């Protein structure tokens, strides 16, 4: 991609992400969150739920949606739907939508923010050191880095927060181990990270 197109991508997406303050999950109605919400699916997809102030006096909703969908289509030259802009909703100067990424490469393309979602073995092959200490969600026991590296078939999410409000991370299976900068809910299916350090989430 040319530097001109990369610059255009950054400008377009920064309009969408710079003022995040509420987040949405689809359902019977709207449910707002205090921070970005990411769902990690069994099929490898990553769903990012977003909401931002979008004053009608400053932005044109239809033009924004057209530009963002064009940008999403540019991934893979429009031959697939690796990035889908879904459920766009505009009301009271608030723009809500969700973005469906087919994998972590698609996420990086649109956000230019590192994220890994795969197995421990794949993370090691990709060059990740996996050197951060993790603790057990149930018992709080510390897991040595070398032991983590041997759990090659376990899923791992390697995530760095891109918001000063932190992020909520949801998984399709219960979390087994997380880094110490994460707090996990009672069901072990949702974790919150509130700093900008790298976080690991490991589950079977």
C-alpha cells in the first residue's frame, strides 16, 4: 500500500477512534460500556464494539460510513469480507457500530496496533517471547514462563490497550491464566485491563 493510502487510512480511522467513551454490545437493546469491548470468537474472529461522539455539525454520517466500508474493503483488495463494519447506528450525535475482523492481521491492518490471537505455539513461531508472568485465575498460582511456552495448544491473546479508559476482553472459553494487570470477573469469561502495558490471556 502506498504511503498516501496509509496516511488516509490513519486519518479516517483516527476520526472514528479518537473520542471513544461508550461501547456497545448487540442484543435486544443497547448496552453501554465504560471502555472498549473486544470479543474473541472460537473461529478466530475478533469483534470490536465502538461508540463515539459524532456531532452532525462536524461530520457527515453517510460519508463516514462510505469511507470506512471502502477502507475495510481495501483489505484483500475487496475479494473477501475480512473486515466488516456492522450495525452502524447514529442517534443523538452518537455513532455506534461493531467491527468484525477475521483475524489479528485484519485488526492490525485497520488499527496499526499489535494484537495476537492464536495458540501459544503459533505465538512462539511468530517471535513472541512470552516472558511476562501469568497467574492462575482460579487459585492465583504463578505460572513459570517456561511452562507457559510448553502449553503449545492453549489459546493466547496478547493485547496492548489503545485507550486511556482501558479495555474489556471477552473470550468464548473460561480464562485459565492472565497477566497481573488484568482483573477477571467471577465467570472467568471477561477481563478488564486498565493500563497500557501488554496483557496475556491464556485459555484451553
